[in-house]
C-alpha cells in the first residue's frame, strides 16, 4: 500500500468523458462539482479531494479504549473542489443548500464547540494540519464541498469532512504527509469540536482500500487487510434517527466512564492509576489476557452505578480533581457512572474483533454463520451493556435478522444512525424487499428517505487527490 494519498489524473472536459483508473462512477459528481465551483467562484478548481465514510463491521466504542477495530471504507464520500489564492481567506460553500456558506480569515480560525456547524468540522482539519506542520500562514482557499455520506448516520460523515479538509489543506499549502500522519492528525484535531474519539474513522478514511476490510490497530497506527467471505454481502440500513456526537454528551460520557473504570480497576490491582486513561493500556500494564481482564472486572467492580462520591472516595481524590482532570467539559453534570457495564462491553468486544478476523483468515465452512453470530453478540452488548442503541435500531436489527441476515448490528456511535447486516448472496433481493416493506414503507418520513438509507455496500478506496488533465 502506498504511504501517501494518491494523486489521480482525471479528464473532466471535452467529449470523451473518461476518467482513468476506472473511476467513472465518480466522474459525474466531479463534473457537477466543477460546474458548481465555476458558478460560485467564476473559476476552475485547481484540484479535488476525496475522503470516504466508513462502516464498522465489528468493534464498537473500543478504539478510544486502545483496542483494534474492523471497518471498511465505503463508496459514499466527501468531495471538495479547491482553488488557491493569496486572498488570506478560506471561503466554504456546500452543494446542499441547507448548509450555509462560511468565510473566515486564515489568521482568525476559531471553532465553536457549542455550535457544531458543518464548517467548523472543516476548520478542524485545516487547523490540525496547520498546527502539525507549524505553518505560520496558510494559503487562501475557495472550496465547494459535496457529500454523499448521510449526516448523523453512524457512517462517519463528520470525520470524513475533517479528513477531506486536512487533505485539502496539505495540498493547498504544497506539503506532503503520509496517510498514517494524516489519519493521526485528523483524529486529534476532531477534538477541537469536542468529540473525544479514538481514531478509527480517520484511519480507515485514509488507509481504506478497494476490495478489503481492515483491522485497524493503534499505538502505533497500522492496518492489516481482512478478506471478507465470498457469497456474503454487507447491507447498510439507516434507522432514520439522527445523533450528532458533538451536540450531545452521550458519546463523551462513555469515554469518561471507560476512563474512570480504567482507574478503578488499576487501583484495585495496586497499579499506579494516575497516568492510565484507557482500558487497553491497563491490560498491557498488567500483561493480562482479555479473559483475565474480564475476571478482574467481576472481582473489582460492582454492577450498580457508581456515584461521584464513591469514585472520589475509592481513588482518594477531591470532587474538583474529578471535574478538572477526569471528566470532559460536557460530562460535568453527570452524577452516576456505569463502570462495570462499560468495561465489560469493551473487553468482550475487543475479543470479538479478534475472533472475527480469525474466522475471516481461516475461512471455515461455516464461517459466514460464525461471523453473523459475532455481529449479533456485538449488538446485544452495545444494546444492553453500553446502552448506545435506541428502539428504532433494535427494531431494524430484528427485521433484518427475520429478513434473512445471518448477523446484524448497529454501526457507528449509535443512539440512532445505521445498522450493518451480513446477508447471503442468494437472499439479498428478498432481504431488501422485506426490510423496505417492514421498516421503511409503513412510515412516510422513512419512505421518503429509503433510497439513500438502504443499500448494499462493498469496501471502497481511501482518501485521494484528483487533478484535472
């Protein structure tokens, strides 16, 4: 795999209407984006950038705990058309009119985490690359952005936008960074908007490749190809409930609960807990297996929710220390913490990821059934232990299983968004018809959204630059 994002030459003018590297499905969008850019700014783009969304097949809410995940990039993506100038401003417009235009001075970039608008996600990527490269000044840019990743759907539209912006900023300022560096930088800079994620979304956006899923491991970041079984298809279905991670405390609350669980388990084992933030780091410190971590969990934590007072008393810290050093800005209000349930999900899910990859690698005769069972157990854990599902997601999972899926689970942060189902090839048509009839058609709003909400997907390519010949 190439270490830097590819630069792909495209032909967007003339009568031939051809695109090299068999990228013709992308051609129509690039052509329309070029026309939209000319209509907005009266000039031709210097280059285009793509960053894909992703579907996580298994490994939910464990990347920020230090554990490997197993996503694939999808064909839905964020595209940007860009020109560079000495205007000292960044001008942003979106092809979707519901997203407002925005202009900012290159030396006046601020990000309002209390108001997570689309352009602030873009500016996260800009600021992250600027800080990583220590750029004293930035090139002025005009950008038109177009997205096909459904917003707030669990398919990483926001991270794809951050990654696209990071790639745009690198190219506009004539710099070169590796895919790994771009992924790590974009993972860090999304925290400017208040989301304390773990890096999966950005990693697969840059490291994704057509035809293969990836096992993404962290510290150091690395990606391993995972061949998915022949004869099984992955179908994404959106439950049509939206959840914006930066606009609510649900996501960061889970991050904080895992952080506190790490410290409480470390204290129970007599390990210095002050520097430990992730459940995965504690496992390394103890040199224990995942099975042994689950045993420790049963011994050291109780299933009843922990109060702030009990946490402070056990760790020997003040309420002020808890607020200032452990809780995040939007979890200061929390009074109860389900440490046992969150840690049990994380250690169990980390094991399921490794089991999923092992089945894919060994290709046993009943491999599809084994993978489906792992997906089903993952959803049950997300629903019951991590409590990141919602009634609509649970209903959709049930319908998908009844329609012929061997496995179905929520994907992404949850609390809304999408399910991913593994469906045998011979059942794919009846599966789509049944899910449509039972989940989308009975509800007018869902029926209107069905076309972009229910689709078969396959591993797509990662982030890239396109330059017109």
